[in-house]
């Protein structure tokens, strides 16, 4: 489906109403001053923290698994901050259509851009290893604003009207979406063309798409597709995260050094090993910025055979 087409022939009244609510909200926030928009977003985040009990319990459980030494009060404080920063991200997304490179550079800076540029200049493509940490929607958008558009592997939203609307905003400056149902073919083609694609690799999966690797010391079923594509194409795997730095009162788009991809000739063993390496890199960033990761996702839902459920 072209990104600028709305599939009016296969949507329900409910989906139309949902789209109208989203459209009105996004355009309403868009015209607010950025500071006020972020305060509105923070308020929505706090309302979600107190109002969505099931998600709050999942978040606290995940923090308990990841940081067993952390007390209950600190876990709640951390999770409240997660919701606040999600509210900020909501506001930024609403305002993204009006951002220019000059304006956005006033509150975003690069760090480690040379790591990305060196990987890109190899000509074998770049897989940006990222996750639901910091302002992930704003990161690829800012990169495209600065003249470096990229592909993004995403899951289709349940509402096709909202999906098309959100993707138009994401792709205003040359970005493109690669849907998960076209994952392998789309990625291989992009890497052969020397392009850049970002992959959110921090969500729960199920076998056979996922393999079990350690994540905060607990086995987590993790997508192995990036590892397999990197091994097949020789693409560089570069960590990239847009993180809020409170001391600077701005975001920093950090590109780390490429993660080494092992190739022993045993494709399955290499897929597990490289997936573990990528997951460890994500964990390292989360440990530094625990108040910026999406703890409300049931990351450890899929368990190895015979192991009791986490939630």
C-alpha cells in the first residue's frame, strides 16, 4: 500500500473514529509551543502511569527482574519517569511535521556520528541496532532532517488509517518503512544497495523467529533476523539511540562503535551468538538510562520449554 494512500475500502466506523481522534490530537498539539506541548505530554504520561494498572505492574515486574537490587520505591520512581518521557516523545511526534534541521538542532546533537559515517562508507549497508529507548521516533526523523534518510522496520498498526497517517509523518524527509511481513527481502535489498535501516530489537519474540539469549541475566526470546541479515550481507551493525540528557536539557543522538559480527560457518550458532552480542549492546545503554526504556512491554513473556511464566 503506498504510504500516502488511506485504505478507505477496508476500514470500519470504529477505525474512522479512532483516526479522527488521533488526527485532532496530533494537529492540536502540533500548534502548541514546544515547551507547552511537552508539558501536556508529560501530563498524559502521568495519567497513564496512575490509570493503567496492568501496564504499571508489568513495568515494576520487569524492573524487579532487571535490577533485583533496586528497592520498590526506586522502581516506582524510575517507572514514573519512563511515563513522563514517553509523554515528551508523544509531544515531539506531534510537532515533528513542523521541525526543520536548524530548529531541531537547537535541542538535538550528534555524538559518535563518525561511527555511522564510517560504517556507511564501507558500502555494504548499515543496520542501526536500536530499541524502545529514549526518543526512538524522533531519532530516525532527525537523521532524515539532517540529510541522511533511512529505512525503518516496523509492525503495522492495527488501525490502517492511523498506520498510514503515522507513516506519512515518519517519512516526510525521505525515510521509508519496511514492514515486518517483508522483513528479510526488504533488508537484503537495502543492504545490497548500501542503505541504512534501523531495527528495534528489544521486543519479545517466539520461536522460530526468536532465539533465547541473556538480557539482564534472564533468558529472553529475541529476534535473530538482524544477525542473519548481517552475516549474509556483511552489513555493519551500529548501535544508535536518541537519549535525553538532563544536564544539557536536550537530546543526544549517539552512534556507538560497530558491534563485531562473528562468522564461524555455523549459521545457527552464529545467529545465536550475534543476537546475544546485539542484545548485550542494547542492555548496556538501558543500564545507563533505565528511566528511558519501555519497561511496560512483557519482554520476558516467552519462556524456554518447561520454565514457569514470568508474569
